[in-house]
C-alpha cells in the first residue's frame, strides 16, 4: 500500500484502519479511545469533506467522556474497497448501503448502541440510520441538511389511479430563465463534474479554497431565508454554488469569489495547512466517489427505495444544527419546517449558529461542541 502523508490532527486524535466493513477497508479517526467502556458517538461527514472535517469537535466530545469515531465514508479519502466508475453500478452508493456501512462500523467496534451526528450529505445518512435502526442509533444530530421524512407512496388510488410520474419541470424552467440556470446536484451527476473540479483551471487547491469560502459565513452574500416553493423563480434566488449559471462549471462558478491573499492568511477556521490536506486527498482520489452519492439521488433510485419506509419518521431524540449563514437549511423549500413536524417526532433542539455558513463544525467548533454535548446530556 502506498505510504500516505501524516494527517495534521490535533492532539488526542488518531488515524487507523478497520477492515471488513461492508466490503470496505475503512479509514477512521478516533478520539477518546484510551479508556474502554465509554459511550460512542459516530460522526459522518459530507461533500467535499472527510473525517478530518470533525477534527475540531472530536477533542471536546472525547473530553466529555465519549469514544468518538469519524470515518472517511464510502467514496472518500483513505477508505478503500469502492470504485468510482461513472458507468458502474450505483447500488453501493445507495442510502441503504451507506446505512449498512455505518452499522457495520459500529458493530466492528463492539457497540450495540451509539449516538450519531451527520453533516451535509452525512446528515441524510445519519437520518436514515436513525429511522431504520433506532435500536442501534439512539439519538441523531442532523447538521446543515434537514430531513423532511420518508418519501410518500400514492394513497387511496385504487378507484382513482395516480398519474404516472413525470420529469421534474423545474430543470427545464431554470434553463429557460432570462439568466439561464441549473441546479448543482444535477450538475454533480454529469460525467464532466469530476474532471471540472479535480482539474480546475485555477488548480485544485484554489478551487477548494474558493468553494469553502463561497459557502461560509466569510462570504457576506450568504443571507439565507425560506423559499416559498420548488420553482425556478424561487430557486434562482439562491447563490450560484447551489443554482449555477447554466454555461459554467463549478470551478468557474466559485473562481469569481476567490478570497484575497490577505483574507486567506487571516482565515483561522481553515488555514492553508488544513486546506492542503483536503487538496492532497482529492488530488489523489478525485471527487467521483462523492459524486456517485448525488447521482444515486438524482436518478430517482433514492425515492423508489426509500418509499419502503413511507409513513415512518425519526422517533429517537433528534437535534438540528446549522450555520445561520447557511443556505443548506433552506435549499429544499419546506423541508426545514417538515423536519420539525412529521420528519422528527422527538426534536429537542433546532439551532442556527451565527458566524457559520455551511461548514458549521469547522467555522464554529466550540459552539457546535457545546450544542452537541447539551443535546446528548438531554438524551442520557
């Protein structure tokens, strides 16, 4: 196996590998491992992030008495056993299989019950873990991506059959706007997206710098608010990292918002030394492993598979944490509100952290750690 450079981790966090995890050799960061018998919390990252994204909250959770486990998820980083073939089978990247990955990992560590937190695309994985296996995942913290509940099935249609599903017209409508637009998730599902980012004209490191900056509280244009509907006119109100200009790549989109050298030097939540780890890892692996998750979601596979749980909700104690400057909370109109009703029946807190955009646990780690521990204390 190729020797990889050391990860710039805070004291008390170690890097290790665990074999035999649903076909994966999973790379894991651990804190609080020195003492046996601790309660466990599993942390699931999103895109384009890694287990490393939890480095700032792991020490606080470990100091509070937890065994903290954060894996590089399937398709990411130093975890191996997956393939990123664009023309390959997407089934390994289904949410059911990602739940299986999480279940296999905590089982390998010998836990029958754990607490769970997920950020960005890790949030729906965490949500489905809690919905499908509440006996194992005893509480869940959703971060930056709310969960509105399981997709519905047509109901009461025996004597009035439901109309066949049609293609979502919003994409055609976005393209037809006076300023033509496209939704980033459908762009991420294209064959070109990985190449556009891994081989960005400005270089991968600068691409990631601009991407993280554009979605953070440092970008002063991030002033989110609820949208009234899933329609082209409403979606086009979001920044271009969510609803892109139709003719541009993501690399071109974020290049316009590249922070100044002075701003980069002053950045304390993501100094260049930390960003260099991300850019080295994505330079080595590319983005396609993570993009497969989006492809699964945009093909309709997700809805069809998860209709199995129609009518179900998350019934374990739950909590939501997001940045006050994070559009992710509102990118799917109505879901934030649905989460607090039918999606999660035992929601004990819903927190929008000021001074944080999308990367809430990296931008405001002390406040996120405090909120997590406050929530976990309520579930004890």
